[in-house]
């Protein structure tokens, strides 16, 4: 029987935000760590925060420090960081849970970077080829940062299984989400095929 310590290390890939104690990724990290599971989180950048290259490098450093396989759990722009990373680097990846990716091909709501700023920082074009590992895209019916149809197209292009979450906004504290227990269920599905 496999122990928690023998399972792939969970690498959490946050979006472009600072650490948020109430975020589901934080709750997931705490829950998994309490069971003895190895968990690593890509730290928020203190400079070059909008740089796609810097975000990808930060993810690569964390994955490179892990001895053995990893499973990636990304949210928001962390999903796009993961996709860009996967097309530039290789590692032993069991799978990836990609929750509520934004649609950087259309204008985001006020307070978010414009398409021009995102392009200037290397985020677009978003890779549209299959990922080299199994993945699940968890999509919201009413995400203000990515309409469902656009996210479904990303999932198809990446070869990901699409999971419809219903109306969960951007699946963040602003949308009423702290803990998200379904993340553990989807993570288990990735690990057990």
C-alpha cells in the first residue's frame, strides 16, 4: 500500500496574487500536509510579477527541487504558467488539475491587465497544443475572467478532461470560496487514472 509520503509531491501553482490565507489552494495545502503528503507552493514573485518568463522560471525551480514525480494544482493565471512551463520543460508529472483558467485572449474586467500588457509580458499567445501529461480543467459557468466556452476550447486544445463546476465565479475568496473539497477528489482522480 502506498503511503502519503510515497505519493507524488503536490506542487501548487497560484495565480498572480499574493498569498491568501483564505484561498482554497492554501486550505488544500494544509489538509494534504496534515496527512503527511509532500506539498510545495510556487512562491509569489516580489518583482517581475507580470512576467510570464519569471512565473515559468519560478515554477521550474520548485519542480526541479522535488525528487520524484509531481502533480500540479494550478489556479487562474497559474494554469497558464503551468501550460507555458509544460511546453518548455520536462519533468515526471503525474497530472495537473487546472482550475478556472482565465481567457487572456479577451479583455479582462477593470482592475486586471489589458490584452496589450499581457502580450508585452509574454502571456499570449497561449499554447494550444496537447499537454504531455493527463490533466483536468475545472471550469466555472460564470467566471468573470474566462467565459465557459473559451475555457472549454482551451481544455480541448490541451487534451484535458473538462469538469463543469457550475456557477462558482473565479473559485476564489471574492467568489465565496475558501476551502474547495472537490479539489482533493479531482486530485485523486488524476493520480488513479
